[in-house]
């Protein structure tokens, strides 16, 4: 898997901004990405040293599709994968700073 295909976007929420104080950054990654792929992508794209990578699959949530003139029907959102990357001491990713 190529480096540009691994990272989808950075996730910036209240919780992830608090984690950035501990050098932990959160990204949405491709479903087929592994820890090694994420580590390589972060290190080459942002020129930082990665200590640890944690990956988790987030399940899709059931939702109702409501359309005019039709009954609401349940649809399943796609699952996605997120990675929490811990950087070495003194390293930062300025693109995700809020």
C-alpha cells in the first residue's frame, strides 16, 4: 500500500486535542492499513519519529434513510479505521494543531 493511500484525514475533537498534549495524534486511515504502514506514512510525510501506533476499527452505525414519498429504511454506515500515533518526546505535527 502506498504512503499517500494510508492516511485519510486527521481527526480533531476535544478529546484528541487533549491527547496532543501527551504527543498522541489521531488519524482516520485506510481499512487495509497496518501499524507498519501507518508508522511509515507518518514518519515520511511529517518528518517525525513515531514511538507507538494503536489501531482500532470503528463500526458503522445504523441509520434511517428518510426520503419523500417512501418509507424510512435502515441503512448501515461503512465501518472505518482510526489510528492513535504516539510521537517521541519533543516531536509535534503542526498540521493538526487546533
